[in-house]
């Protein structure tokens, strides 16, 4: 029996799903959003980017109070950690934001349906395509939602590692790493990507010994090679130990900790590492379990990634998908933009996303941010380019602030001067990158950046100087 009929039913209340639902409602559609968590916001808000950034900020302040203020003439006595208070603040940040999304749903008249959604195959009376979502509540009750259109926005989950079973206590995913009851003496992070290094920074600042085990011969694979090399050097200076080109083959738990067995990725003698806590952060994979994709015939690749066309529609008419479960970077802001554009396309409007102008940011300190192509990608594709680089050691604001690690690098087409990519490691890199994102979105050049008057003294001046350096004419270096 049908309980409700909607223009759009969104499955998943994360950044992509809730934003799509709100935008569709703004466009006049009757919208429902199905979410199985108790709170809206998805992985990002509940157990991902928001709580991790709260802990990153808190741990940064703690570390600065312990070690970073003497040079500024600020003398403190004994600095103590109240981990329970730090975690409570993190939880309040999450709670306030999830409550905010619920308010936005009410404001925009989006129906929030609590439960697990599954897409029903088409009934004979409605023609081609899936036309309904069955929602199973926590109490086992079911609700059928008729839908002209269905949007899958179910996100992703942590990729498991064979031989290393996550219990969220001694061996944790990023979810467990956000809720440890005490600071580990020794944490081993398996995976040298964004998530692992951010959580390593949190617990390292709070006093844990950190060992990062990475299968490849460098951290942050896919990042500009020069930035990655400098990033590792800075993190090593902060106290992290790296075992690169190394694979984990087994994990044995005991009452006193975990013993990992590791060996060279290319083969060789095995060794053991003993620690208190292991964080498994080897990547994420699409989460589509229980959606009924096989029943309705939605095409996925060998990794479970849903295949879509240029308008986010799957091969099944009326069924769309966005975010972490479709091709592209697994980033909350990418999912949000896809949600907006997909809703506008369903409403009959046009829209686009420039996937070459989506920034990626690592929220360690210093931050690392990038957009567009790396030098390695440009070289491999045969593109002739010019690189301009400017160090923060030569930036007045960085000197005054005491944050001089890192640099800005801008890559431009050798013939047209169009900005092809930019890579920043340094203070507030995640904010600085957006000037370059804007220039790239409008098809601008390095010369455009160089001709913009930048306030003094600001970190942003390093961006201008890097743009000047593309043409070989930096002023302050």
C-alpha cells in the first residue's frame, strides 16, 4: 500500500543527499529524504569531517599551549589535558549541526523519513524505471514511498583490510578513532592518506607515539610529489614515524595491545610492531548494501561504483546517483555540488560541475590543499607547462605568525598561461586555495592572479608571488 507520492525521494541524508533534497524543494518538488542514522548529516557530519576537524582544532590548541607560545612571550604553567571535555565539545559541535539540518528540512518542507531505504522494481502500471522506495524502520515497520525520481546518495564506508579485523576498540576505523576513551601510548596508522594523517595528528598532539605504515613508497598518493615529500618531512619533524613500501599481513590482539605483522610490499623479511591502538585508514568504498541495485538492474563497476551519465542518471530511467558512490573524488563538497546540479537537472534546468576545479584539503597543521593537475599528471599527459613557486619563509605574515613551513606552487599552460593546477602546503592552505579555484573556474591565467592587488601583510600574498614566479618575476624572492 502506498503511503506517500513524491517528485523525488533521496536515499541518504549526508552532504550530497540533504543538499539535493533542499535544492529540489526550493525548485518546487515534493521531496522526501530517507536516512537510517538517528541524525542527519551522514558520515561527514556525524563520524567524519566535522568531528575530526573539531578534534584537530582542540588538539592544535593543546599542542600550542604546551610547546608553541614561549617564542611569543606567553609563559604558561602546567598544561593539562581534559580528554572528556574535548570529546564533549566535539559531540556538541556535531549535535548542533545535525539539529540545524533538521531545521532546514522543516523550513524547506522536506519530509525526513527515518529508516533504511530499498528501491523497488518497477510495477507494470508505471512504465520503465524504478518508481518506489520501501523504508524499513528501526522497529521493523515498512513504508512505501512512490517516487517520480529516486536519488541514491548513500556515501561510502571504510575499506576493510584482510587480516586486520576492526572492533572499534583496539583496532579502529576513523569512526572509532574519533571516540577513543584515552590517549594511546602508541598508535599505528595503516594508510598514509588524508584521513589517517589527520587522525594521527590529533592523537600525536595529545601525546601518542605515531607510526604510519603505508603500502606505497610515499604518503598521500595522488598528491603533487614535491608537496608530498615536504609534507612527510614536516610530519616527521612533528614526531611521526613512517614505514613506507610496507604491508600489514596480520594483527593479533591481546589484553595489553595489538601486535602487527608487517613486511616489505615487494617481499622480504617480516617484522612485528606492538602498539595500543591500530587505525585502519586504507581508503573508502561505496556503500550500497541493501539498496536493491541488482533487482532493478543498476550498472556498477568491479568496485561497486555506480555508473552514471552526464546528468547523474543511472542506466535505469528515473534513478540518479551522486557523491561517494559514483566516480570521482570522495569529498563532501563534491557531493554537495553534485546534489545541487542533479536536483536542477531533474527540475528541467541545466547545470555543470568542473571536476578539474574541485579542491582537496588535508586539515593537518600546516594544511595541505590542491586543485587541478599535479606536475606528474601534466608530464605524463605531455602538456608543456610552467611552474611558479613561492615559500612561506619569504612571506611577511607567515614570519610574523611563526608559521613558515611550506610553499605555494602554481602550474600554468606554457602557451596560454591558463592555470592548470595549484598546490599549497602552509598556514591556512585550505582557505588560500579557493582564490585559485575561482580563477580556474573562470578560465583565468597566472597573470590574472599576479595582477590582483592582494592585502598586506597576508598569507594570500604568497599566492600572488607564486603567480609572478610562473613568469619568472617574483618580487620578494
